[in-house]
């Protein structure tokens, strides 16, 4: 991996790479959700747990993803990783790190919320 003249690691982050990693983390996060769901004994309690987790994580994740995408767009292609923090020279340059820092957890929470709502539908139909 190379380094450009500012000390930023190359190649720079691409939205598809960040989105893919966020989606994979979200899918892996479904496993603990299933384990937690199976530990709840009552059917109505299980439905309520899944509904609350689905709505809260889905809406918060969607908000983070939208904010992250907005910061990504505003940084005009100069996207840096968290480990490139030391290459920032001005306070305004920190916007280059915020996009990926919000987008990845936003996608993770959105996938987790969608999975929770899907599991809620399965528990309700049973």
C-alpha cells in the first residue's frame, strides 16, 4: 500500500468497499440478535423485543448512513481512513474522516434493524 504526498494511505477508500464491510458486519450482527431472541421465553416479549430493536436500530442506522453519505459527498473525493487522522492539517479537513466513520455503522445498524423486523414478522406469524 502506498502513501501520497500528504501521507494518506493509497488507495483511498471507495464507497463500495465501506458499504460492503458495513453490510457484512450487519449480517454477522444478526447472529447475536438471534441468540438474544432465543433467550427470551415469552412469545409476546420476544415480539416486543424484536420490534423495539428493529425500529430503533433501523431508524438510527438510516440516519447515520444518510449523514455519512452527505459528509462523503461534501468531502469531494478526499476520503481518509481513521488511521490517516495524523495527516489532517486543518480543522476543516476532519470532514474527510467523518463520512466513512458514519456510513459503516449506519449500514450495520440498518441491516440489523431490518433483520430484527423480519424476525419479528416470523415470530408473529408462528
